[in-house]
């Protein structure tokens, strides 16, 4: 059974520092991996999606890498801002599973202090 | 703004009651999934609908059921509510040409 872990559970950094968020998964047979942002009590906003054949994806200050063989993905956020404060979740779609059956981690809660 | 809406925003029910939650997607989003998110946890997959048929289900009992309609709206129905059903319920839809999921803002259900 696929398990997704995000460590640390919470992180606090001063504004301007780079953020590094980790996601690990136990089964490397994945179709893709997606990073989301969630503000308190709200829905999820998709940040980046990495297909299993890709090594990384970039969007603005965000960069996500994927190493399937080691079961890891890392989300980098450059030059953090207070507006980046949120919970960040990663989700994997296992091979062979129906499209929507993503397995989520519990998330990393990020606070960026001014 | 994802174009996915959910109603109601908040709901309070008592144990044993039944509830219906609604989701409305954009035109062309022919796949919809429902998730349950307990406080401090990641979302758990409930089920998925494609062209009005259920085609994937997570580890949830049959008292969780759903419907998808031709107008890109869908429903999640929960019978015989239990205290542990208290959670944020999220729907996610996907356009036909991509793998990216678009989530709605969620419905916060409290069961007393």
C-alpha cells in the first residue's frame, strides 16, 4: 500500500529565506505527483504537477523535483514571502489506479515571518 | 480561482441524520472526485465519477454514495452520520485534456 510522508510537519522561516519541503513515498510505481497549497479552512490550489517521466517542474519561484527510484520529491520556494504562509501537500497517483485516486501526505505547515 | 464551487460552506448535523453535499465544475470537466479531510490530515479519496458512472472508490463504506449529472455538477450523500464523519469534504474536477486536479473550497461538516 502506497504511503506518503511529509517531514517536517511544520516549518517557520524569516522572509527572504528559501523554503525546502520534502515528500517521500513508499512505492515508486507512480503515474505522477502533484504539489498543492492549502490556506486555513480552504480548498487546495494546484502548484505543480510532475509526470513520472520528468525530473522537475518550475513555475516562477517554485521548483519541484522528483526522484522516483528513491521515492522522493522536493518543493523549493525561492525568496519566501509572508504570503507563502500555508500548508503544502504532495499527492501521488499510483500506476494503474483511476485518475482521481491520489494518495496525499499530511502536509507541511509553513509560516514565513516578516 | 479554480471554477469549482461547493455548497453549502458549513453544515451541522446530528448523529444518524443524512446529508447531501454539492459540487459544480466547469464545462468540460468530465471527471470528479470527492475527498474527506479530517483536521490536520491530508485528504482521503472517497470515490470518483466519470461520465456519470462511479469508476473508483476508496476505503469508505456504502453509506457514502454519489451522483454526477450531465451539467458537470455532482453530489456526495452520506447516510447514518457518525461523529467521525466530521471533516472538510472536497471535490476535485479535471478537464478532459490534463492530469491537473482543480479543487473546490470545500464543505465543513460537523456531526454532533
